[in-house]
C-alpha cells in the first residue's frame, strides 16, 4: 500500500460496516472514522462514510477517496473540497457508488491534503 493512501478500509461483497482508529499526521487534522456498508452482489451500492477533525486552522484542503476492486483496479473516486476549517471543526461526509463489478474484497482509501495535493499531508 502506498504511503500516500495510508488510511484504508477493506470492503467485502457482503453487507458489512468497518471502521478504523483515528489517523493523525502533521498535527493539522485527524481522520476520525472511515466506514463502508453494502455490496452484497456485484452492481450493488457501497456507501462510504467518513469524519475528519481540524486540529489547527486549515485554509484550504481536500479529501480524496478511491475505491479499488479485488483486482486492484480503481473503480470509483471522489474529491471533496473542505475550504477553511477552524480548530475543532468536524466534517462528516458520505457518498456511494454502484460501480462494484467484481466479487471479493474491495479496498477504500481516504487521503486528506492541503490544496489540490494528494500527498496526504494532513492525514
């Protein structure tokens, strides 16, 4: 797994919900949660939820999501511009995709970066 996409969650082709411990990087913010539910069969939707919190003032940042099929192919991506965040501000995000063409374990990743960078400089 590339370091720039260090925060991830695996998704099976059955109804499930998974989360992981908060990830902290650079002291500016933290990923509080990342979870996924769905995809009992190919073509069924997967709903991905996340929560992030600013530790310091963040003037411009983006969340970058990717969903990879069991083959490793990226089947869905999402970018969310968070704009200006103040210390302690929590942002919750939710999205779904039905582009689940394979049976098996899917991998979801979340990267939080300054501006349009995808270096996961925040978390």
